[in-house]
C-alpha cells in the first residue's frame, strides 16, 4: 500500500476531518503531515496540531496515541483526540490531535539565538525531565534535536512518539534493528548492527539508557554544531565539545559520561536532569556569555580518544571470535536468536561513515579483534532507504523571503535558506532539513514563528 501524495484528493486547508477544521499545513515527514486545526464546534478552546497518516492503518499512530495517553508532563504534548479519515479509496488513515508545540526545533532555535551554555543546560534539563516521565511507561527511541521544540519563551517539548516502545506494544515492522536515527544509536545498538551485518541473528530491547545516550549526542550536537567524532566503526567517541571544559567542566564531564560505553554509568534520565538543574544554579558569568560552535575548527582538528583507554571491548575480543559474538552481545543485553520471532523492529539506515576529518588519530572504541567473526566493511553501505524532504517550490508559510541577510544565506525558490552544518550538508538530510540539488538546507524563519518540519506537531 503506497502512502498518499499531497494531491487534490488529500485533505486541504479549509476542509474538515471529523469535527476538526484544518488550517495551514505546518509540517510533513515520511509518515504523516501536520495541520493547524480547530474544533469547529468549540473554536474557543484554541488551535491544535492534527497529524494525519500518509499510509492507511499506520501502526505508529496507535503507538504514539497510547504513549501520550500515559505520559503526563508539561514537556510532552497532550493528546486531545484521535480518529480515522477515509480516503477516496475508502482506506482508513489514522490521525491524532494534540497540543500544538510552539517555536523552533532545538538546533534551529540555537542557530537563531545567541546560545549560552546556561540556556543549553536548561533546554536539555527539560528534555531529561520529559524522558524521566516517558521512562515510567516505556522508551522514546528517537531522541534528537529534530524531535525537540523550543518555544519563544524557552519552554521545551519532546515530540514524535511514533517509534516509542512500552511493555505491551506490538511489533512495529519486520526487521531486526529497533527504530531510531543512526547517528544517535548507542554502542549497544551499534554492536548489534555489526553482528547483524555479519550474519548473526539477534534482537535488542531498547533501554532508557539508550534514550539518555541519544540525549548526550543531542547535547554535543547542540553545542559543537557537528556530531561527535567517530572511530572507524562509526562509534562516537566519549568526548566533550571543544572549549566546554573551560566554561563548565562539570557539564563537559557529564556529556563524556553519558557518551561512554557503560550504560549504568550514564545514570537515569531523572538523575541527569538533577545534575543539569544543579548546574543551572551555578553563578558563573561564563555560563551566560554567547557560545559559538566553531564547527569548522572542530571538523578539521583531530580528536583524541578518551582516557582512560577503553578496555572492556578489547577484553571481549576473544569471546566474540570464539562464540560468533553471542557472549559479547549478551553482556550488553542483546539476546541472540536463530529462527525465532522478531520483536520491535523498524527501518535500519546504515550509519554513515564519518568524514576523514572527524576520525580519531589513534585508537578506536571497538578493537578490531572484537569483530573478527563479523568482518563488517569499514565503509558501511549508503543509506539507500532514506528519503529526504525535497525543497518546496515556494517559501514555507513562516519562512523569511528576500531580502535575505546573514552569512552564507541563500535565496532558493523565493525563500531564505541556510546551508546545513558541514557534517550534514549532503543528502540524505535530517528530518528537519530540506534537500536541494543533493545538498541539505535549513529554512530561515520569521522571528517567533515555528519551523515546519517532519511528521510531528512542531
């Protein structure tokens, strides 16, 4: 069953879905499209975000609805209603109506403001609290900047629970890798990926510590402007953004700990939130000065591997060789199976090979012997299954139009666009970016407006 295209048969602004009157389209992704909507019978209660599935019977919408009915937190959108829309072919497409999250995605918000380290700590602390509430019922499984919204007042919301998991959730798709964005995968998930590449069958139940790890990647990306440097197998090095140690060594140490290999050392989302909130109270003047992510310098300087040396995986190397990886994966909670039912699976884009400038000059986080029986290519295959958002033919509803000002700002199709950071400039693009002639761009918005991005209400 092919997803709907946004043609004349698809609901348009001004039409109705049940009691909901659709306003402008404010976002689109690979699974859904988001409209501003009001209840035609109760317009006084304000506007909401209505997210409609592009594919009939999409199970992600049921999954998201169930989680949102369980999680109650000011940093998680409130579910208002749900229902089905019948297409002209009489196919039932689920929709969700939820609290509309104002503002910009996290990375876009940082780009539009003079970000300070204290502000970064505050936004991440709110996300950690949202994760704490989520982990009482399940796991999010797709924590990243594109799924975090920051309002003009600084209120942060964690969005897009379509890939979440909870104890009684039914399988999502039919593959072996759990869902999630490759660049945010934890070491345990990457180890499973390498094992699967070598023909070892297995499943992995994503844990709350994997969400915390993704929050650590988000913190690094927010402050550095690029993703952490990676070893030759694609594992992020447990390092802090360059210069952060001079401003707040405690924050730098927290990021390093979260990005480490030991899941237990990361702490729970609640513990991370407490540490971040404690840092917010520090009276240091440096925390309130504008923070500039020197991405170009970071991308060209060689990254040093963390100290002390990583011993654990080297110790697993002979076990991996002797058992085909089974025992080593079991140490990380990966349950190896052969010919058993598959659980919790979704699209698994291969992790992009980091650029040469982002490689460490010595050492890796995973000894070569540990993967001798798997023998993955050092250059993972390209992400053929990923589909970028194509740049629209006209400006987005809240996008700035010429004259466009600012360094490296371009005018494309009548709108103002900023090239993506160097680590994400080439397609396929992140969910909150748009592709044009093989490169990725970020829309520049009118101050105070929300960015239209992927299939979540942003």
